[in-house]
C-alpha cells in the first residue's frame, strides 16, 4: 500500500463521501496540487480502503449549464447518486432568479446579490402584496422590457414555509420533501412543478440583462425527476454549492 504523509491523508479523507464527490469535482478550479490529490485519493487509496467504492470524478458543468442525470451513473451507491443529483439541481434553486422570490423574510429580493426589493413591498397575507401595492400592479403576465419589470402569470411570492434564501442544499432538500413546508405536494408533484410551472419557467427567460438560471427548465426537471427516481435521499448538510 502506498504510504501517504499524514498531512495529506487527512485531506484525502475529505475527498470521500458525497459532499466530497462535489468538492472533488471542483478541485481543478484551485491549485494543481488539488488535482493530484484527487487522483491519489481515487487510485491509491480507494477512499480510505474501508470497503467504500472510490468516489468517481464527476464532470464539472459550466456555470450556465447543468450536468445530466447520466453524468451521475458512475456513482455506485443509489443514495449517494440521489444526493449528488440533488446538489446539482440545487444550483438552480439557489440561483438568484429563484431565491429572490423564495426569500426568508417578508420582502422579495432583486438582482444577483439579494438586495431588498425597490420600491419596498411586503408579502401581505396571501403572498401577493398588500392592498394598493399588489405584486401584479407592477408585474404583468410577461416581462416588460422597457420598464425592466419582470413578469409571468400570477406573479407572487413563495410562501414563507418555502423560503430557500440562506439554505444549504441539505436543508433545502429536507424542506422540499416535507409536505408541511412544500405546499402539501407529493414528490411527483414537485417534479411536475419543476417541469411546467410558469414562475419556474421565468427563471430561464428573466428578461432585460438578468442572468438566467443554469441549464434549461427541461434539464432542471430531468434532474429533479432522477433524484426522485433514485429514492430522493438528501445531501449532508455541510455540502455547499
Ligand atoms: C411598484 C412596482 C412593483 C411592485 C408593487 C412589486 N414589484 Fe417586484 N419589481 C419591480 C421592478 C421595477 C423590478 C425590477 C427591478 C430591477 O431589476 O431593476 C422588480 C423586481 C422583482 C424581482 C426581482 C427579479 C430578479 O431576480 O432580479 C422579484 C423577485 C420581484 N420583483 C417580486 C415581487 C413580488 C413577489 C411582489 C409582490 C409582493 C412585487 N415584486 C411587487 C416592481 C414592483
Ligand atoms: C415570482 C416568484 C417566483 C419565482 C421567480 C420562482 N418561484 Fe418557485 N414558487 C413561487 C410560489 C408562489 C410558489 C408556491 C406555489 C404553489 O404552492 O403552488 C413556489 C413554489 C415552488 C416549488 C414548490 C415546492 C417548494 O417547496 O418550494 C418549487 C419546486 C419551486 N417553486 C421552484 C422554483 C424554481 C426552480 C425557480 C427558479 C427557476 C422558482 N421556483 C422561481 C414563486 C416563485
């Protein structure tokens, strides 16, 4: 067995397991040393040799693209596969186009850095604004390009139970599966919502100079569908994307 300096071994352990499938995939962004480390972990160590399959190296999607369910087929364990697929899907859900309308407070956010909605608006009792300042008094059924106002049918805020702002993929996943917090939807209904809801669709056609969510709505829905088909396990909470 190859001998590994203790300093390295400690780091290599981090490359095993689910979150690390991802961190492994992201290493090339950092130092060249990181890349070598991944190779070492996979080939020489087999992830600690504890009977675990080596963490396969996943391809890394471009910032504006999504991996497909097939990209995860190298992950042998079904739950691990579901977890990794969810983390990829969460790149969409935690994107500003979605997160701005799934805020943790009373006000939607705008732009790519979560600045508070200007003018100030409140969700009101039905998440549709307050009398005289309803969301739809400004937001139409479609984007109003000249006025910069984004639009889609029935524009309103996601209920507070569906707040995604500030969530890790793990917390988001648990919440999405919880019928008390997901609008009493079955997992199948979540897939359907992802595939065909018009407010979701807006995330890829946000108008003006707004950055769309990564991939396409169909590619996102395919990931959510695959996550459900693979048993819908949730990522460990420390996984961040
Ligand atoms: C007085 C008009 C007005 C009202 C009322 C209003 N909005 Fe807006 N909203 C805007 C304008 C204008 C923008 C675009 C700002 C920009 O991009 O410069 C915007 C942007 C947004 C965005 C940001 C999109 C993005 O990703 O950048 C969200 C989300 C949003 N509004 C949700 C809501 C919700 C939900 C309500 C009701 C609770 C609401 N708005 C009420 C005018 C309004
Ligand atoms: C204009 C506001 C708005 C935007 C933008 C928006 N959503 Fe939502 N979202 C809502 C509302 C309102 C609901 C509740 C609808 C319901 O229960 O039928 C919701 C519910 C959901 C749900 C159902 C389950 C749950 O627990 O949250 C999913 C999944 C979802 N949105 C995904 C997305 C994704 C993905 C995007 C971005 C591509 C997005 N949404 C963008 C307003 C928005």
